[in-house]
């Protein structure tokens, strides 16, 4: 994409903030005037932290860490969110695009293998502006779009050519699960059309050189307790796009205080549940799987300190 084209797309993204439809919630809030939609964010970008992260899947963390930038708040706000300390709150440090570009360059200078904004969607205009500035100043590592999967393909088209690696969740295969856990009526169809657009842009594989991801896609699915029906439905939808898509099946679900008393979400995933989902993925023909052990440790991250997760080989 030529510079003029990049700038035009960034300007289009900025204009959307005037009547925000960056995500499928389509609040149409005038965020530039300070009105807040569901994500409770005005037009400013807000971050929680930025650090070399060693807890991502091995090709993303590599030996020196992913360059993870945790953004505050979220357009989904799942009731069980493992990152609830930051995703359920818009609090944090406001940053300009210039400052964010500096953070990206600093992460690269610290040896990170990529720059990876987490939940970029509500902050997208500023992030793409920051990426443009950082690239002009020499940023070379891949840009990873680590999102919740509840995206609009029309918005993803505006960042075509700027994302090297898509890292979307595919949380729900059943409408009812999206409604009860994230309050959205249409997660599966939105996630499916977004996934198709991501694959159109970067392909359905993850290119890895010297153990480090360079380009492509990796889809994450967090197995929820008592909801293997939802997991199996999600796998079938992902397979509709391609059986070659690399999958990260996560067993690390840990109940957060808000759902501690929930009859389904109030416990960890059992080994049997997790193995059922992994076996279903294999039966559906998925070959590139990243899996985790199921154990009794509390595994939800504590944003007061970094806590890596354990990954097994593919
Ligand atoms: S990004 Fe926020 S304000 Fe914009 S549509 Fe999504 S939830 Fe609403």
C-alpha cells in the first residue's frame, strides 16, 4: 500500500470515531466529542502496559518475547474475561499516536519479535497512525492483531496490507453462548465473516522462520467449562473457512470473582472436556494445534505481574 493510500485509510478510520462503528456493536457514539459507547472509551487511546511477553504461543513469544501492548477496555467485555482487570475498565494511561509509535520501537529495541496490541479494535485509528509513524522510523518486526474475533470485515478491509499476523479469538460457535457470556446476539456469524477476511488478507497458515512467526494467522479458542457444545460448534465454523488454519486450544480458563458462583463458569475445565475438544479438532482435520496442559493452578493473568502460560508442542 502506498503512503497516500495508508494515510487515506487512517483518515477514514478516524472519521468513523465521529459515529463509531468500529465493531459490530455499532454504538454510533460521537467519540470525538467525548461521547462513550459500550466500550466506555472516548477518542483517546488508553493502555494498561507494554512489555516483552513470554506467555504467548511459542512462535509469537519466541526466545525474546512478544511485544505485547495491553490496551484498556474492550468491545466485548465477556463476563468471565481472564483479563478483566484491564478489559472491564477504561482506566489506564492515555497515549498519543507519537507516544505509541515510540513504545512499539522500544519493544523492538528490547528484542521483541513483534508488536502485538491486545484488543486493538476500539483504539484502531490511533494504533494504525502509530504503526505508520513507527514503520517510517524503521520498525521492522511483524504487527500482530490480537483481537476478540468480534470484528467488522468492513473495518478489517481498511487495515489490509498493514497486518502481518492475525491472532483472533473464535470464542463462540453458538449464538446463545455469545449472548449469555458477552451480551452480543451475533458473535458466530461476525467472527466467521471476520475470519474469512483475515484469511483473504494473510492466508490460512502461519509462516514460521527460526521458530518465530513472520506472517499468517493463528486462531485461539478458550475452552469454557460445561460448554464443549459451544467449542465443537466453533471448530466446525472455523473449518468452514479452512482446515489448515493453525489453532490454539486453551485450557487455562480460571473463574474470576464475578463468576465464582456461576453453575457453569464457576469452575475450571476438566481434562475430559479439554481432551474432547482437542480430539474433535483432530477429527475435523486440523493439523496444526497448540495445546495446553490441564492442571489445578489458577491461571488467569495477574496484571500486577506477568504470568506465562504453559504451551505444549504442536
Ligand atoms: S468500538 Fe466501542 S463505541 Fe465503537 S462500536 Fe465498538 S463498542 Fe461501540
